C-alpha cells in the first residue's frame, strides 16, 4: 500500500468517525423525540404520550358470540356437535384371564434374584419373569408381584390377583381364578386303581429325567439373567 492510498483510507475513516460522533450528539440533544400518536380527529393533542393505545385492556366478547362455533365444530367432518356421552359409550374390554403354568422358580436371596419359570399357554411359549415384570401378548395386563418357593402371585390392571402353583408330575398346576371365582374340583380317582409296577418304574425314571433337564435349564436361565441377557425360549 503506497502513501497516497494510506492517506485516502485515513481520511475516509476519519470522516466516518466524525459523522457518527455528530449523530450521537444530535440524539443526545433530543433530536427525533417530538413524535407522538395523532388523535382520531387529526388535530391537537400533538404532545400525547406514545403508546397510550396500550393503556386500555382488551375486552373479550361474551361467550354467546361464539355460539356458531359450538353448533358447527370445525374439526368434525359433519360439522355437528359431538354427543356428550360419545366418549364413554365404548365399553372397556375386560382383562384377559391368566393362562400360564408355573414350571419352576429361582430364589437367590444373596443376589436378591427371584425368577419364575412359566409356560405361557396362550402363546405356547416358555418365559422367565422377575418380580415386577409383565407378561406379553394378550396377557400383558398381568404383572408378577410375588415369587414363593411353590407358587407365584400375579396382579392385573383391575387390581385382581391370581396365584399359580408349581407344576409337578402328580399335581398339574392351574391359575387360581380372580376374586369371586371358584377353583375347579379335582378329578375323581377310581377306587382300587393300581398301576403295573413296570409302568410305575418307567414313569419315575421319566420324571427324574425331566426334573434334571428342567434344573439344567433353570441354572442356564439364571446365569443369563445375571449377565443381563434374556432367557432361552
């Protein structure tokens, strides 16, 4: 940059600074403060305070002025008023009955783990639930609330509770009905009914094998739950 260009730039910047200083002095002296709201008749009152229009509060019209909006709602396709009892006309479907079988429990008091091994008969699927976990599918309204050594307790959204006893080879379990229900009567056993010794031994060995397989599966599911993984289905 040569000397001539530097001087020209300096003069331009100096003139701009002088103009800004002059504008600041004029504003400080009150330049531009004489403006005011004009009256409706166009005369006098030249010194009215600016913004006086905001001193009067807005008055809402009476509710009767919106009667046409109530009679013809904008968001209804037929523009007809919504019946008062329309929202409550639909009957709430009753909760699905509990249909599960308890096949085993895991009680680990040291690690505060209580798990119920269940067979969801509605979906024909094995599930494992901790206390506080709900079932899935149609029985999602039922939540596991308690696990005992030989039974578990469920509660649904209607605050109805049901107990499910542990299933064994000699006594199949059944979910206790909700409040007010009656348990089904046990099947009658004919008198003098005896099983052949061979069949009894086969049934005992089969029962022992099933119990061992179930214990193995419960141990694996407990290990998966401790590791945060879902149990095998």
